[in-house]
């Protein structure tokens, strides 16, 4: 699909399902492409179907690389609060013909795969208080 066709399809989806912002659809479409390329590396095997959890791993990596510490803020702004929300967007794109699925794929494959806070906020939190304190430097 060309960008104009995708824009039309996404606009139609958002008119029917207002839970998620248009940008969520564009971003997750790009994240799926990233994930397919990431998992087609020789160590994973080329041209294979991605499971829901594998796709979510790729989406997490892509999101963190694109937005860093702002990942959680951006996702929430788009209406994405958990992995099942991502699944709803993915399946809306599948139903509209933007993405393809295998007959075994289910929305439930995206349910509670990881916690958004653990995935998108914790990587940027300071280490816990049990870590070694900073060393004091004597200034001369």
C-alpha cells in the first residue's frame, strides 16, 4: 500500500474505533516493518512469521530506540496503555488489509505480554538505593 492509501485506511479505522490516535497506527505499522527486519536476521531464520510476543518484543525495541525516556508518555498520548492495546491496533490494521496474519494469530496473543512500566519506564530509572554510592572526590 502506498502512503496515501494507508492514510485513507487509517482515517477510516479511526472513525470507527476512536480509542487510539492515528499516529499509533502509523508508528505501529513502522514498528512491524522494523520487527520483521530484526527477526529475519540469520540467527532467527529468514522469512518466518512472527508470533504476537515476538512482534511485541520488536515493537518495544523500536519504541525505545525512537522515543527513549519519552516512550511511555508518547504511547499513552496515543491511547496505548498495555500490550493488548497494541494488539487491537495491529488487528485493526490486519482487518483493514494493511498487515497480514496467519490463521493461528489471535488478539489474545497480545494480552499481558509485558508491563508497560517495566518495558518503557524502568530502563530509564536510576539504579536502586542498594547500588554503590558515588565516590567522594576531594577537590584541591
